[in-house]
């Protein structure tokens, strides 16, 4: 199944008219979230526009500190040996799905089945361990599932949708210049435009999507020559997926339903978080999207968070960054490498205690559509600006002499 066929479920009018009670609840929540997203982003945009240079610098400084905190939490959130709990809050429980060889994924539905089976197997394996480690009653938590979500590397989706094409079909001359897709930003705009128009006729895996030039170039800049050791990909380029937020939403919905069905509601997640990331450095990717160098669209370093399910309130932008960093550290090169005979296609995440989920996550809305396309630093940062502003407005500094006087005994 190609991406456009898969996305019909979320794009079609039939979905919005579905009589299923759960779907109707989903649509009501989606409408409320869309309204809140627009209102909050507009508020953030206005705050920044009216802020002084000093205040804007304070926004950036505080945001950078929050990013650094997530990086540190990711650093000690990666498991050591056979440890189960190792991080804090949303990265307390990080459990990989480990295979001895690369998965030969036949379709997106096959990938969803694999994720579902791995979720159930690891829930059953670790359920008693978690119950023994926590003094409180965790029966309700276990009935909802040990893990609130999972992270996928982008090329798992590339395989599921067969986003590949012969290498020699994407390297060709345009107006006398040999175009290499990995160097697409080095060519004049008119060359890039002509290259895009030619490629649209050649690449059928994106048929029906009506990609913009930016979307197409983003999937090229993240494309991989190195691939899993699977004969079908020999001599081919693996393109990155597009419309990742929508893909995350549908995978979340489908895997949630599969888990309920296969366990006969013994495990019944309210919803599941799905994040897609790519290991490439993010700067060329975000330059194509018009974000690089934009002060209100800061680029998170180290990797590309391509998509995430759930409203921003349900699963924060910097949480998606943290779980992506943890996943990259755990997977390392295992998506393609057979050196250690370990292949890790996805990582499951859970909290330390149910209270963490109640405070930090919105378990009912982890499967909502965040917004269309891929994750946008601009939308995410502007949504975050009112919170940054409230932190700075509420600052009440003590002078050192007042503090010293209060501490003298």
C-alpha cells in the first residue's frame, strides 16, 4: 500500500461522517485541539512580535536550557545492561524490541502487526517486574498497558511503504548539471525546480500525494544509500517518509485497536504515542523547510524529529525530542548493522509510576492528529512561547544580601 492510499482514512469525508461512537469522540477532541492550537500559536506569535530584543534573547536562553535538560535526561535514560528503570518521568521505562536479523516488512499493516505483537510480548514480560518494584497498586495501569507509546526510525516507514527507487534513476543531468539528490541545496533554484518536475513523473511511491517541492526535497535530503541487508534494496535509494504526523496518528489508532483485539481487552491502552525520527543531522532538512536561522523556529540538534502523534499538550515537543535521542542511543546503527547480531526497529516507553502519566501526559489524546505534514519547529516553538513568557514574567529575584541574612543563624 502506498502512502496516499494509507492516508485516505484520515483525509476522507467518510471518516468525519463515521457513526462509530469512538470515532465521533475522536473527531470532537480533534476539533477542540485544532481550535486550541490555532489560538495558542497566534498568542505566541503576538508575544514574540511585541517583545523587546532583550526579552527575545531571554526566550531563547530559557528554551536552550530546556533543550539541554532534555539532552541530559536522554543521556541517562538509556538502559545499562539488563536494567528496567533508568531514566526519569516519561523516559523511566525504555524497552527495546530486539531481533536477530532485519525485519522484512511487507506492508504498513505488517509493521503494525509486528509492533502490536512486540508490545504485548514485552508488556507480559515486564508486568510482574514492575508490579514487584512499586509499592502502590498498579492494576489499572497494567490494564491500560505498561507502555504509553513507542518510537520508530524513519526508514522503517520507508520499508513499510516501499519508498525506494534505483539509485541511477535519481542521479541525472538537468541543463547540463549532474544532480545528486543529497546535494540538492547546492544547485540553483531553477535547476531544483526542473529536477523536481522530472522526478514527479519518475517516482510512483508518492503517487496521489501532490507533494510540494519542499516536501520532496526533505525526503531526498534524508534518503539513505546504506540500507538493511535485504536483497530487495540492493542498488536502491531509500527515501524518507512524508506526512509523518498523519502516519503517526494512523499507526497509533491501528496498533491501539490491535492490542485490544489480540488481548481481548486484557490490555486496553486509552491511546498510544508514536514518534518518527531520522538519524541525519537536521540542518539541511530544516533549511529546506525555511526554519534554519529563524529565531522563532529553533532547530533541535543531533537528529530530525519528523513526526509525532498526539496534541502538543498530550505529548510535548521536547518530550518527542528526548525519546528520539534515547532511541537513537539504544538503536545506534542497528537498523542497518549486523555486527552484534542485534536489530532494534522500535523502542517502547513507559513511566515510573502512574502519577507521572497523569501529570505529564494526556493519555486520552496521545493518538490525536497534531497537525498535517511533518513536525514544525515554527508551530511548536510559537505554541510554547506563552509558557516561556509566563516563566519569565513570574521571576522574582532575591538579592544575595537578603538571602544571606535569611540564612544566618
